[in-house]
C-alpha cells in the first residue's frame, strides 16, 4: 500500500502523462474538512486548465476527484462511504415537483444548478441527516446565492443509490456517483424557509 504522499505524486504524474492537457505546476497540500492522515488533498493554480466531464470521469476512474474553487483546482481522493438507510437532498422549493415527477438528476442534466460552484453541476449532493440538509439552505451556504428562497428537502431511499463519496469541500455533504435517482426512491420530507 502506498502512502498518501506517494499516491499524490503518482496521480499528478498520471494527469500530466494522460494526454488531457493538465498543467499542475506546483501543487500544495489542501486541508480536507473531514481530513484523515490517509486522505490528503492537493491544490494547484487553475491556470489554463479546463475541467471537463471527460477529465472528471478519467480522474474518477483513477480514484480521484477535482473541483474548481476560485482560481484553484482541488484534487482529492475519492472516499466512498456506505450511506444510511435514507439520505436527503436540499433544493429550492420550485424544483421539488419536477424532481418528484421526473427523477432527481444532476444540475447539468436539469439545465440549472443550485450552487455557483461550477463542478457541482456534475453531481447530485446529499446529506446523511435531516439537520445537515436544513443547514444547506442557510445564508452562508446555498442560501448565499439563493436568497429569500423557500426550500424543500427530498428524502431518498438509499436502496435507489449507487456509490456515495465525500465532498472534498464539505464536512457534511456527500456526492452520488449516479447522475440520476429514480422518482420511486424519492419523497418530499419537508418544505421550509430558513431562519434569517
């Protein structure tokens, strides 16, 4: 088994050699909010790098994820978890009816995203508990770019999920490998307006 540092060096070398046009320059350690010694992330200047779906899929096959944060790219290992029996997805209330009728899909697939983080459009985000799901609507998170919004929380039966992995930028958010969750595994948990 390689050390976390050795895995970092390996993926950076593979990114450059894979022919996708990655330019990593100098990579620096990036503290993961849920970090453990065996899981280390890196940050490097975005520069001229384009983070495309093809590149993200290639990285995922290598066991990594990349997210654009401002002028940096965060490169973190994929850490898969077993979800609880139910998960929760927070969304503006105007999206709830469409999700319950047509399935829960990525922002890219839906043609709109709740987050301004560009990489978020490629994934479905969930919380493992209702309290964490409610927090996502607060002003410092999704509420920052969706002010004065009523919110809905969709309850997801985890039997309808494939693999779930940690969000490199969140201590309470998780990402689905699946790009769609069938409507039969979904139901409305609650709607609410967050505290001001």
